[in-house]
C-alpha cells in the first residue's frame, strides 16, 4: 500500500497531530501483530517508580495507524 517515503510521512503526520499521550509522555510508532500503532512511549513500561505510577493514573493513548492487511499490501 505505502511506498517507504509515504509511510514515513504518514507516521510523521500522525505524530504531529498527537505528539503526546494524556500522561505527558511522547507518542511513538510501534508494531504489534503486523499492525502499526501510534502509542505512548511508556505504554508497556515495567518500571514501578513514582513517575510511572503517576503517569498510569491518566491512562495511556494508543491509535491504530495501519491494520496488518494494509501494511502488508
């Protein structure tokens, strides 16, 4: 579906629209099960420090950018 350059542009524009999670951490692209998501950088953070617990109070954002079928095409 996407040429490499257009895929990078698509990801960059998604980050421009939503640069930060509700918890305040940056949003980053991530692949899960062949699909591309824009998610909180601390979404899967295992640390249990004070900052991690405070951020978890706000929840973490995650948006589907491209389904696995679209990304494979």
